[in-house]
C-alpha cells in the first residue's frame, strides 16, 4: 500500500472514451491497495484552441488574462474524470490548483511552484477518495489569490511537485507514447524505447526539445529523489524510469525556487586550438574532428559561431597533454579546410592558447530564469576578467578565461551563486559502459540573433544578456566567436545566440536600440533555423562522438551554422528546412533505431 501520483496528458484524456479508460486504470490502482492522486491536462488540443482564440482577439494578450483563459481547459477534464470515477463506484473529488493550494510565484504564464498545501489532499485521501487535480495551474499567496499557469507542458511539473510534497512512493506520467524514446517517434519512426535514463540526460533532452517531459518536472524529481516513470496510458508496459540520485530530505518550501545554480566547476587542464577562416560548407567540421578522433584525442568544448562571408571559425579545447598533437592535426588540415578557390587571405589560420581554464556553472534552476548567465558574466566583468569562449545550454554555461584569472573567477562565482565548487560532477563512475549517445532531440522553435563587432572587453556579454534578461527573454545557446577584428584600434568579436522563436523580434528590436550606445556592428536575426542535439553521459572522455555527429550531417549534405557543446551534449544549428533530415541522419549514425 502506497501513495501514487498519476498524470494523464491531453491525448490520454482526449475523449469521453479515453476519460473512461483512464478512470478504469485509476480504479484498478486503488483496488491494488494504493491511494491515488491524479493530475490531468486539458482534453486533446484544448489549450492550443484557447491560445488561438486569444490571438484572434489580440496579438499580444495580457498574461494575467491568458492564465484565466488557459486554466479553464484543465477544469473541464478534472470534473469529467471525477464523474467517470464516481460512475464506476469509485469515490472521487476534483480540485483546481487554487483549491488544493498549489502556491506559485506571481509570474503569470510561467509561474514556479513555491509550495503545496497538503492538508486538504490528505483529508480526502483518508476518506478513501481519489483526488483529481488540475495540472498546469496554481494560485498566488494571499491576499490576491491570482490564478497562474506554469508554462506550456506544465502538468508534468504539477504532478512531480505533488509527488514531492506528498512524499509519494511514485509518480507515473501517462502519455501517448510507450515511454521515453531515443528521439521523437513522430519524426523518426524507428526510435527505440529506453527502459531507463538518468535524470541528467533527461534534463538535457527535455530542455533541448524532447517534449515528452517538462524539464522542470525532471528538475524536481532530481532534487527530491522522486521515483519517476513515463508510460503509455494505452498499455500495461512498464515504460521508462527516470533515475534520480537518492537525495537527503529537503524542505518542500520553495519547491521550484531552490538555487538557480547547483555547482561551479573549474578545469585548468585545458588548452585551446582555434581555426580561423575555414570554409563554410558541409563536411568541414566532420573532417577536422574525424581526424582528431582517429588520433584518439578527446575534445571537450567545441564552438563554431556564425559565418562571415563564406568562412567560419571553429575553436575547441583539449587536455594540455594532447595540445601538441591537436595542433599538428589542425595545422595539417588547415590547407584542406579553406575555400576551394580562396585567395591566401582566405586560408585557415591556426591559433593556440595553452594558458586557459574553463569555468562553468550548472543547474536546472537556470531554465526559464533569464538573468543567470548575465549574472555570471557581470560578476566576472566586475572583476576585470575577460571571457574568451562562451558556450551555453539551458542548464550549463561554460567560459574559457585566461589561466591566471581562473582561481579568482571560481571564488567569485561560488560567492555570487552561494554554491560550492564541485571538481567532479556526479556522473556514474563507469561512463564508458554507457552508450555514447542516449537520445537525439530537435528544436525547431528557435530564432538566432547575432551581433557583429562587439568590443572585446570585460562587461560586454554581461550588458547584452542583462538587457535581454530585464525584458524577460531567456537565451538558450550563446556562442562567442574566436575571430577578432581590429577597428580603429578596438578589438571586437561576434556574439551569436538563440532564443525562443516568439522572442526573436523583441530581442532584435531591443539590441538594435542598444547598438549605437555600445558601438556594436550589425544585429542580425534569422528565424529559419533549427537546433539538433545529441545527449549522453557516455560521451564523456570518449573521443570521436562529436565527429560522428558532424560526419552524419556532412553525408546528408547539411551545413552546420553553429556548434556548442557541454560535457554530455553536442548541439548544432542548421537551416530550419534541414531540421528533420538532420535529426534522422544523426539518429541513424548512432544506430539508435530498431
Ligand atoms: P502529453 O499530452 O501526454 O503531456 P506531450 O505531447 O506533451 O504529451 O508529449 C508526448 C509527445 O512527446 C509524444 O507524442 C512525442 O511525439 C513527443 N516526443 C518528443 N521527443 C520524444 C522522446 N524522446 N520520447 C518520446 N516522446 C517524445
Ligand atoms: N494543457 C497544458 C498545455 O497544453 C499543460 C499540459 O498539457 O501539460 O500546455
Ligand atoms: Mg506534455
């Protein structure tokens, strides 16, 4: 006998028949001796329909009224499911987020959960009822009791948060696929089911576009050690377990407002190789990293920023002991990587820097919190520390700095984010036993911005990203290019980054306004991009994984526009039109299909 939280997504409760089938499953769980709290989404595509209605009235509807509107979808499904349970003779009661007391911060359309009142839930459970709770919604604290929503896909987060607050034995997410697959089966039909995945990998996959789980749900499961399973609501198959480390008990206050950053990392055993002016055509990255892999060189950070004319820059880091070998490969390759009919000016140039260190901050708490990267950049800028390379994902920001600045940088970041330095992340010991790549994801809902000629001095990245953060714009992948230019004696570099498609125009306007004040060059916006990513803890210290991804794209004749990496992830930006083909090619290259 235990307490189970079950969550059913939109398709799972998309019709009367489906609601009745769900009621049967819930009743069977009760008959097996469990107490059950059920969380449901709105029926089928209800939420999309409501969004469309709002947009037909106003292109930019007020966030508060959006919450009032969208929260109605879940109220329909909870009452119907409760009736269906009662019709089966199973006592049940439906409750909205406000009635439960799912208390959130007052941020409309993207609220985070602060805490959950459990008294009423526990009372109904004790009475032998199934409690059916509306997902995706909450309420602000007294006196306003404003209705809030958690962001699209947020019912998963409601369910895992309830499981944490109630100390439930298990949280089961029922959906329209058999569990978590190697990629989206709608785009790659032979995607395979995984029986388990670590929460670190799932967190990356979810934030990179695998919408089967809301990333914030994975974050809560990890922080509170919630036993989380994703399964089909059509079958009795076991589905996929998301494995969280066992955590010490922690207060269920500020459930989602824990620290934005979990740890600060320093790696002083790194050296940088940069190739400037390599040809911007498919296959270049594949050739270079293929040869590095051939020589068993383990590449860590890889960065390729936007092209300039018909050339690109690619920079990467390796362990110091491998630098000579890596330099030799880069130098040998540089003539091959230049433009075919290029002049000498166009030939690739190799730059080496032995005296660098990598500092990183990590933490799922950064997701949806626009200011975290900016805060890191500001702290470093205030201490006069210049950032050389920047590579970010939604859960990680890595920068390289001059080696002499490394100690200071880390001390400062630990202080800024109030966290300890972690020398080694808590990956499983035997990462080589893991497949190099667990999953592949595609995010087609991004836009890319680039600022040319940003003066290369401390504080510029901080200024840019603080401005965006102040406007509530979350930045995903940030890349600072290697190539510098000298204009009237001022050294400058390009910075490129991606944002959610809907924020593209806003970010573009804002940066164009700031352009003159800061003497930047052009600000460019490209909406027609897609991001493909590979994720796996097994790629750590395994040479050649990124090269294999680049080779797959080259074979499909797909040009890579930008590259950014973290320890367990490689992401490439490609043209939007190439997105699905890129996903399929990569999935095939890693033999992830059936
Ligand atoms: P629900 O309404 O149940 O919350 P969602 O539509 O939010 O369902 O999420 C399930 C969908 O996620 C699947 O139908 C599938 O198309 C998509 N998806 C994307 N990536 C993956 C993946 N790696 N594994 C499984 N499903 C995925
Ligand atoms: N109904 C909401 C949405 O469509 C929440 C959810 O389904 O998780 O985004
Ligand atoms: Mg969902």
